[in-house]
C-alpha cells in the first residue's frame, strides 16, 4: 500500500512511518522543512514539500496514494488563540483530505485526544471530549468518522 502521511517526523508519525516502511508499505510524507525532508528521506519515505495549510498539496498527496494517515498538528500551545488556529488548520486539512477521498473507499486515519473511559480501554465508540483546551479536535475527528458513510 502507498500511504500519504502528514506529521511523519512528529512523536507518533516517526513510529508510524517506520512501521509502515518496515512492513513493506511505501510512504509519501509531507515535510515543511529541509530538516524534516532529510529525516523522512533517510527513513526511506518519499517527500512531498508543503504544510498543513497547503490544501492543494494535501489533495495531491491524497490523490496519488492508497490511503492517508494525518498526524500533523501545530505545536503552538502558548495561548488559546494559537491553539484555536492549530485546531482550525487541522480541521481544514482533514476536510480537504476527506473531500479528495470521497467515494474512493480509501482510508483516512487521524488521531486526537483520548476519550474518557474510566476502568477500561477507550475505543472509537466512546464519545470524544469536546470540552477543554483541545476539545475542538474531537469535532474534526467526528467529521472524519462521518466520512465512512460517504466512501472513505
């Protein structure tokens, strides 16, 4: 499978890219910087230059692959406005990726906060918390999950 990954040099993305490559998949990974591009290339991924706000670049990456794993999120948690911008950017990116995949039956995978499930492992069936400083990310995830009924 040829997989498009955003956030491939982040905490989760580094492990995901390595696992994909180690299990025989090929990876097209989004890179904002020269350093990220070099890291991804040295891992064995093909690089697509751009950022989470480059919606046409994201659509191009999704169009040319068998599925998408979106792990990118802004790292600026300095104030509520910066966090809100990061959530809005993530939402726009996931919307663009989802629109590109509509009707294709290709997967779109993303991550967000952990649902509250005291005493047991949380699953996709658990309600996502929409309160707190990053609660808006749950709305993006719920929008992605809703795409399943539309061929994603």
